[in-house]
């Protein structure tokens, strides 16, 4: 089970919609999130503690970053864009707010992809 421990001072707010979520552990990487709509958002860097090490098919997961986006105290359920470092031909993995890791099947263009779940972790295989 994921431990939703907030790691302080690891989010840089660029404007009301765009934030950089900085790495905490050496294996992590910085990512950028940008919410599509204007609003007052709280973006938090979360610990990787408790995230699964493998997919249900046994493939190992390398976590890139873990974060949450809230509006009015609740996780958002609206469009936002995530920019990650280049993962080459690896499969992108998302850990959703329901606690299920899955292979992302949407489009990734210029290392940017779209999500709507405000409580994801982002990783890849291999």
C-alpha cells in the first residue's frame, strides 16, 4: 500500500497551472505538470514508499516520480499534462489513485502525456 508522505520543498510553482516536481531519491527524475484549466491548485511531491516494485505480469517498475494535484482539498479529476524525461522504447506505467499500476496506452508526444487522475505515480519498464 502506498504511503502518501508529502516531501516538502520539492515542488516549484512556475505559474497557477504549471509546476516542476523535483526528484527526491537518486533514481527519480524531475517532471513538469500543467493543468489545462485555470484554478487554485495544490501540487505535492509524494514519497515512493509503498509503491509496487512489479507489475501484475511480473515486470519490474522503475519509478520516475510520485505526486498529487488537489483543488479545494480534493484530488482533481480533470485534464493535465505531464512532461517526463525521455524513456526511449520503455513502457510508461501509471499508478492511479485506486492503487492499480497499469501500462499507459494513450499518446506520448515529445515526452508529454495527458492524465486526469490527480493522484498518480509515474514509472516505466524496463
